[in-house]
């Protein structure tokens, strides 16, 4: 093993390090009273933001507001205590609204709790198998299209409460039927609800504009509640709609674990796990970019899995990393996971002390909060930039966006990922080149051995007995047909071929089989094949597919390969001359 390989091996994290919670890492580094003071203030800041959001997301998801608080308290605490990010804030997220609402409509709250618990088990397995690194391969147009689609769905789900509409029946889940139901209910618009919602939005925008460090959403919700009570406004509130929220956490209990129920909710559980892993790791990456730290993706997924199991036991909904609250935590100066744990404890304190006050919060105000969240998460500038970037990126973006809005979240992610992968393969295949040229063998001493491998000059006299090909780029199945066709377009019948692999970083089995077929054809024609500059991984792939001596010979340097090919050609020529002499 080389010194460089030994150094790289020494710097790689061990298995224990990969799964060690950042909470323990922070404590080992030395955690003092000053650190706790800073984290307490950051946790208080995040709790003020999370309080109205948790209830609003729960209501929009088709469950009671207290379940959103259970999720932020229990799930948020576990995410911070066990997670692989110093700053991650766990809790209910707007991205789950559609999936959770559909699961509740189809399987009821008990089915939702079971699906949440199963998704936690799936996330535990994904993290334990160290599959967290693969989540980063989701293409950027997919994440932008998905986020924009979620924003549209969230806003559409809040129109009813924003306008105070009275629907003829239950609000439909799918996008188009929902809009049709809202359209038919427009004559029932409540001016009081419109006024409260509009006023809450204006307060949020004004506070963010002139007092950006103040809790805009909490102020807006509080003022809306005061206005509704003082003016006796005829609008729906948490108290009138749900009877308020309890003043304590419920006792933990297992949901229905029958085989039939598990089988029924398993597709929803996989959707929760997929979306939760993507959302949480994206949030951790955002925290890394803001703080300069690095998260442990597999430890984060294990924590997300444990958090979802714990949340389901206490009657909460899906838990994931929340980008907005995590960013708030970083901006508030948090130094470690204790800030996230403090945020959960403070939310629990609110339930214990001030739960009755939540009964006066108007649903229109909470809808205004989510409307602002939807507007902010739409990533409008990124959406427009990707539409202009290239036709391929635009197709991936629009396909993901439209499928998320009109079909299904998971379907949008999977189709977008598939299209993105095909686009990447197409671009990589077009980047592979096959160049035929005569190499400079008589290089200047100043050029060094590297130039002998890489410099080509078509002006030099062509050697008809030796043909040199250079393959540039990742040689894989997408480019195998084009490379094979280029190698087969041979007008002459030389005595030797040299294939330069020095600019090919990798090959796959299809590419190796293409070279093996070319070598077999050359052997039938009596020509030798030399391969130069192949990296160890490329050479192993070729050898494993039958590209080996005596039909093919390997050389490290291109100059050595060409010299050997010329000697081979010259020897055959001399033998032919001697055979022709009388």
C-alpha cells in the first residue's frame, strides 16, 4: 500500500464515528455554561417559530393541531439528541402535508401512526446499511420541481381557511377536484376570515421587513387571536374546530400492528421514508453550507428513523429535518444539538402552561402562516433559471413539478430522478470521444514522459502498419455503441492497433465487452492489439472480460506501446520479405 493510500485510509471515519451522534461529539469537545446560554436562546427562537407552524401543518395534514406539537416535542428532541447534524431541527414539515392527508383519508389516524412507525423502521435500516450517501444523487431540477410542486399544493390546501369557505362536502385531496370544490364554494366567502388572513400576512411581511429578528409568524397569530376575541369575529378557531389542545403529552402506545393493516399502509410508509430522507439530508446540507460544518448522513437517517418511531408512539405525525427552522437555529447562533433539544422542551412547556390560549387562534391566521411558507419555499428564481438553463433540465423540472401537483409526490420524485439519470447518461455518452492520430514518440526532453502519452500531431508521417486510437471520457454502456462503431470504421488493415486509455477514467462491463469484441476481430485479421495507459481499475475490468494476453498486451506508457507495436509490425514485414525470397 502506498503512503498516499495509507494516509487516505487513516483519514477515513471509522464505523463508530459514522454513527456517533453530534450531541456526544459536542460534549467531548468541551461544552460549558456559556455554550448552553447561547443554545438556550437559539432554542427559544426556534420554538417561537415552530409553535404556530407545527399546529398549522398538522391542521393542513388533516389531523388535530396537538399532533403537530407532539411531533415537534418528541420527534424534534430525538432528532437533536441522536442526529448527525449539530443544527438540525426536527418536526412536522410542509412537504408531508399531502402524503399525510392522503394517508389519513384512506387509512385513518391509526393507519397514519402505523405508517409513520414503519417509515421509522425503514429509515433505521437505510441508515444502518449506510445508504445515506446515495440520497445526494437526486438531481437539482428534481428537488426544485418537487419543492415548487409542494408549495402549490400547500397553498391550494389553505384557500378554504384563507377565505373562510363552507364546502358542500369534504374537501377533496387531489388538486383539480379541490379547485373545483373551492370554485363552487366561493359564494360562501367570509369577509372576517379574509380580513384576518390578509392582516396576518401583512403583519408577517411588515415584521420581516422592519424587524427581521422578531418572530413574525407568532406575532401575526397572536394579534389575529386578540382581534378575533376583541371584535367577536364569526370565524373558525382551534377551539371551535378542535376543542383546543391538551395540556400534556399522551401516554405512549403502539398502533394496530395486524398483518392486514401493515400491508395496507406499507406503500405510504415507503413514501414517508423516501421523502423524509431527502428532506432531512437536504436540511442538513443547508445547515452545513451556513455553518461550515459537516453532518453525518447515516447517523442523521438513524435519528430520523428513531424520531418517527417515537413520534408515532406518542400520537405524532411524520418527523423530518425542517429547512426553515434549521436555518433559523443556525442564524440564532446555536452551537450544538442542545439548542434543538431546548426547542422541544420549551414547546412542551407551552403545552403545560399556555395550552388554553391556543383555543383562540383563528384558523385563517394559521392558513396565512402556511400561505407565506408556501410562497417562500417555491424557489421561484431557481425554477426560472432552470427553465432557461437547458432543454433537458427544463424537461426534468417540469415533469417533476407537474407530476407532484397533479399526480403523486413519490411518482414525481421517481420519474424526475429517472429522467435526470437518463439526461446525465446522454450527456456523458456524448462526451466520450475516439481520436485517431499518430503520437509524438520523438518528444523533446523538456516535454517529459507525460507528453509522450498525451500529445498528438497529425502532421507527422502516418504509419500504415500501426493505428493509434485514444478514448477520452467515461467509457460506459451509453457510449459503447458509438465507440464500437468508430473502432470498426477502419479503411486500412494494419498489423497492430494501439488503444490509449490514459484519458478514460472508468469503463463498465459493456465497454469492456466492446473492446474484447474489437480485439477478437483484430486477431482474426492477424493484427495485434496493445492497450496503453489503462488505470488499475480499467485494467481489471478489461482482464475480467477476457481482454488479456496473448491477443492483447498492456503497456503503461503510450510510447512503449507504439514502439512494441512497430517492432511487431516490422518483424512481420521482415518475415514476409524473407518468405518471398527465392
